[in-house]
C-alpha cells in the first residue's frame, strides 16, 4: 500500500513538471544570439549581431529606428540586459504598432543618466505617463550591464532596473493597446547600445 501511494505521488509530481518549468518558469528567448530571426527592422538605422550580442547603432541618416518582434505580446514578463556605449538614448516598446518609423504604443525609457530610465512614455500621444523619482536616477550604471524587467498585465505595468522597482501604474488606454515588443534607436545620431539575454514569459 505504501509503495502504491509513493508511486502515485511521484507520478503526480512528474505530471505537473513540464519542460517549460525546466527552462525557467516558462521564459523563452527572444534573441537567439546568432541572427535577427523573429525580428522586424523599421527604418535605416543599424541592427546587427556581434559576439552573440544584439547591437543597435545610429546610421548615416541619424533617424529613429526600431527593431520589433514579428509577433505581438499582450500580458507578459520581459527580462533583458543592456549596456550603453555611446549616448544610450533608446527604449523598450510594448503593445506597439508601426507605420514606417512612426510608432504607436508605450516605451519603457532607456536613456543616459538623469533621464528617467525605467519610466513610461507614450509616443505620439500623451508623452510621459510616469517618470522615475529623482532618488532612483543613480540605479542606472552607464557603460555597464543593466538588468531591466517589465511586467504587463492588462492595464497594470511595472518596471524594474537592476532589481529595484522604478514605476508601477495602471492605465486604461494601455489596457486597450495591442502590438509588438520593440527596441529603439533615438534620432540625432551617436547612439550605440548592446543588448543580451532577452527573454519573455507570457502570462
């Protein structure tokens, strides 16, 4: 009898232990470290792979540029790392759509020091929805690797930078949005940012 109960217990554990659990609670890679498969380039700025890193760099046109996922994501947790080599004015967009290099959606800011990295901006709309507190401006490590996490559940958006919560908002318009995740190159030129370990878990 004891052996039967033990076998049933083990079987129940195995039934609930899926391959996704083994890979990190359902996280999947957005960037394969080899090429830009699964991504769409919007604009003429530079996106390329170097030493297994995703690199964005201003091109001769010095315009806005975006690299978006080929598919859309709604509720998710997104984790990534970035390092700003020059200027660093970039961002991570979510629930966004594109017409050329005109984007409709929301941006989690990636910017030089004292420019609200981790805050949320609505492009071609209301502008800043929430900027980070001044006392959190020192969390960004310019020229070093930084870890960013974004959690989107309906209209509730939370961001973290290097393990510290930056903003937490609920917004009806965001809840209605649909679209892709994207990385940005700001206009003006002189920008170079490295990205790695981009992974997402749909909720």
